[in-house]
C-alpha cells in the first residue's frame, strides 16, 4: 500500500527516530523540517514514485495525507 510505504520513506528521509508519524500530521511542523528536508522529500517522491511535485504545488500541501493524495493523483 502506498500509504505505509510513503510513511516509511518519509521517516527515513527525515531521519525521524523518536516517534511515529500519521497521515494527519502537518509535516511542516516536524522539528526536522527545514529547506533541506523540503528538497529531500521532493527528491524522494521523484525517485520512489516517479512523481514530480512542483514547488508551487508542494507549498499547498500541509499534511502527510495531502502528500499521499498528490502522489496518487499524479499516478492516475
């Protein structure tokens, strides 16, 4: 399932080791979130899902669920 795969990859990409993340999380509030994290997540989505989310579109995404939905929409 894309949801669990994405969450696992997000945890790995952001190097989150001390907590679980859920689809309702607002990823921009993570302590690990910064400009490098932004670029890393965009690159991970491109590499793992073959989806490119442009900067303006990415700026509209707020939750982990929003990211997953953007990937799903692009894959259709």
